[in-house]
């Protein structure tokens, strides 16, 4: 049983704390770490990260019996001007990600029971829209990571005839490099040129990114790990 799971089962689990990570790098900002000021007025340090105390309120996590997903909201005090400055500089932060982790006070850094692995989460959220702004607070509506409304599957562009996996590379000084390779081919059936012709020169071993290139390397009857979608058809969305 994990440390924090054991704590939850105990009679006195400890003082619960929530910590938040707001990532605005996608809009040109930085990462902000903060915690609930009412829980930790002087701020807290966990996993070597200092969380600044801020008056923050998370709400709307309740699940309904109708099966609908909750619409969580985060309300942050506007008294210190930090988040107001972010909004003024970068806009409403739509699309920025927020993480929440929860732990107990005894697991914070510099405590006798300090344990950086003892936490719940992270709970993942995305800012959908700014719902309120005034001199006292700013409020945003969020979507959770399980809310996939509007999500397209698969999560990448569907390309029918061209494999998108990165093939292994070869350098005369360093030999074969698989560090960034996504294709699992390791040369068990030989080396082949872009035109699928056998070669003994490793510098000429280049994949043509086609089904025929994949079959040349793995075999005609093998399960091909190709990074394309050869089974899809072109569809005219305007066809009726």
C-alpha cells in the first residue's frame, strides 16, 4: 500500500493541502505554482518546488446521476495583480493547462515524514473561457482531461499513403542511432535504399515510407508497424 493511501485509511490522515500548476507557456508566458492561502499562508514546498500562497477556489467537481461531466471552475483572487497582469499581457489564457495535486502536510519538504511520492493526481484541466473578471477575482471555466467533447480520433492527422514514423539514422562516426527512431526496424532483414533495393552501404539505408518499403523490411506476411492509415478512403464532406 502506498504512503498516502495508508494515510487516507488512518484515523488522523493529516492536514490536506492542494497545489496548482498553471502553464501559460503556450501563449508566451511562464509556469506559475501556487497553493491555497487559507491552507498554507506562508506557502509550501513540495518536490523541491515552492508554491506561492494565493486565495483560490476550485468548484464544480460534482458528478451528476445523469452521467454528465462536471464543469469545474477556478476563481483566483485579483488582489496581488499577478494574474491580472497575465490576462492584460496574454489575453484570457484560453487553452492553458492547469494541474492540481493533493497531499498532506506531513509529506511536504523538510518535514520528518517528507515524501515527494505521496500525493494524489495530478488532476488535469484546460481553461475553456474566462467567465468573470473584476477587481476582486478572476474566474475561468475549465474542462477536465476526461472531457473529450470535440476531440477528433485519432489524435493526429490521418495520412493514407505515407508513413510518418521516424526511421533510424546512420553516421560514419557514430554508427546506428535509434535515439529518436519511432520505427522499430533494427536491420534484421538487411538494408535497403529508398527504392527498396538491397544495399551493403548503411549510409544508403533510407526508408521510402510506403507499404512496399515496410514489406521489404519486415516481410510480406508480417504485421506491419507502419505509421500511416492505408485502409482509409478519401471522403468528400460535401457529397450528399
